[in-house]
C-alpha cells in the first residue's frame, strides 16, 4: 500500500476543518459583496511565464517556491503561487474592454514549496480582491477598509494590527535606490547569499528577508520613507487621512515592503502575534505597473490576499449546521413510503436523515447519535390511519400527525 499520508505540507480538510474554511471564505465573500466586488476564478496552473515575468526573478516565490512542471507537450506550467498575476492575465485577455473600475474577488488553493509548519503549507488557500482602474488614493483606502471589515466580521479584528508603508512612485524609488545600495555594499559581508544576489537586482527586497543577519543590516539602513518626493508624500498623506476618516487604526512600518516586484505606493499587512512566526494574515498593496509589464494597457491596480488557513486558526468555532430530523419505517412494509416522505420533506426545506438499515430500535439509537431533533416513524396502526408518529427527541413525547400536515408540524424544528 502506498503512503496514506497526503504529501508534506498538504492537508485533508476533514468536515470540521472544512466548516472553518467555509466560514472564513463565505464571510469574506459576503462583505466583499457589500463593496460591489464580484467573484472570478482563474486556472490553478498557468504558463510559467505568467509568474516569472510578474513576480520578479529575485522573489522568494520564483527562486524557491514555485511548483514548475512540463506537460506532455513540453510546455512549462506552474501551479499558481498567488492570485494577482492570473487575474491580471485574465484581465488582459478577456476584460480589457470592460468599463473601469473593475472590482474582483477570488478564492482558491495556492501552491508554494515552503518549509511546512503551523500556518505555512505547501498547498494553502487564499481569498483576495483586486481593484483595477483606480489611480487615486481613495482606491487604496477602500480595499484596506474592506480587509478591515472582513477581519471584523470574522471576529478577529482585535487580534490583528494594520501595518502601513509606502514604496513611493518610481522616481522616488530610483532616487533612493543608490542610497540603499551604497549602504548595503558597506555591509555586504553580513548579508545572506540570497540578499547579496538581491543587492544587484532588487535591493529593496532585502527588507522582506526573514534571515536574522539581513534583518540586523536593514535595521540601520536608510529608509525610503525619508526620501519620498512631493507627489509620493501627498499620495501617502491622502491614504492615511482616508483611513483615519474611516476609523481604521494603523501603525507605520517603514521597513514593510512587499515580496513581489510590481508594487508601488501603498503596502500594508494585517499581522497577528497569535500564530507564532506566521504573522501576516492579509497583505497587499498597489501595483500600477503590473498589467503593462505583462503586455497589457497601463491600468493601475491595488489589492490584497488573505490566508484562509491562518484565519481559520483564529476564528471562533463556527455554529453547527442545523440538527436533522430522522425518518424511519416501523416494519418492512413502510420502507418505500419512508423514501417518498423523506424526499417530500427535504423538498419542503427540512434537513432529513434516513436511517438506512436495522429495526426500529436500532434506527432510533442511530437517530440519537446523529443528534436528531425529532424522529418521524412511518408504519403500523398510525399509517393505517394516514398518520405518522413524530417523536420529539428532547422530551421523548410522541404525537400522531396526519401525513398531509407533517411539514407544518415539523416546521418548529427548522
Ligand atoms: P509570509 O511572509 O508569511 O511568507 P507572504 O508575504 O509570502 O507571507 P503573501 O504572498 O502576501 O504572503 O500572501 C498573502 C497571505 O497568504 C499571507 O498573508 C498569508 O496569510 C497567506 N500565506 C502565504 N503563504 C502561505 C503559506 N505557505 N501557507 C499558508 N498561508 C500562506
Ligand atoms: Mg512567503
């Protein structure tokens, strides 16, 4: 027999886990709807290029974490590690003539080859939003507010804080680049090997490193926040003012950068200290250059993605689904009538559990185990009078009810 465990870093979502996941994604989807965001889905694998070109060659995802494989025709495909690149690709191929702005919501599995631990899987789930076609800071404020609203609706708002930073516009980043590189060159010997590569290609990303030595170096590095040009500063001021106006508390974190190449201006993360090292639960930023980089029109974008597993660990136990009504025959003659009554009751919207086998006593015990609120017994003298016996499982009280008014009687158990 083959190994019965799922591959390292992947998990079965058993019914109790799935219930928590569903609570998270349904809660998120419901709130996103209030902001007018509509769900869409992209394929779980894409041409590898879709991610290579957008995430940046020096990103952790591209250098270490992607599941890349060749299909039978030798095409290079990749299991999606995140959602934004696929949505941008879909926008360019199908949605570019839609009126803007476009407000999109997605959810589903993502894949990253990472060191598996609590809150960090190789297959995990995200939900996320993308707002395309809004270049004003009010767009940033809306998507961050929506994230905060969702975390609030999930009951985890008091366990997270919003960290906020700006990466400025491209002029700002260019002017700052040489200052940062000068500083980092002076501390090259203390940087990790990865970060020495980043130094030539994308030094800003060193701020995102999880390596201790790197962290010590960037702790003293000159900050982009101190080098903002007027336009970048004004943009960031508007974002902050908008968040204040909507009552969303934030902490400035001048060392917060996003791991991906395509970000500008606003970068943010909702973080928690309740999940050990896996602190980020919902993170995102503005990516004005992305769609153009992929060969599309110059359309600004902003969005975020949230980790479903991490949120599922944080929410309260979701409510149990409603208790069923058990239905069972009293004697073999009533077996087929039980089937038709069960079907009729389900079609009227009741949750009905069929005991599949055994005598009445056995079925009643099973109904009890299934936590039924009531049992409907079909057969015997009652059936001869066109009635069923309904047993209230809490009180044990039994009532004869005409079959024709069974739904009405059972309505109290909905
Ligand atoms: P981290 O710094 O924890 O590696 P990240 O910056 O790689 O996170 P993003 O790419 O911003 O994460 O993804 C958005 C969210 O998706 C994260 O905030 C987190 O909640 C979740 N997430 C990312 N990677 C994983 C993973 N391997 N397992 C579970 N959740 C994840
Ligand atoms: Mg990561």
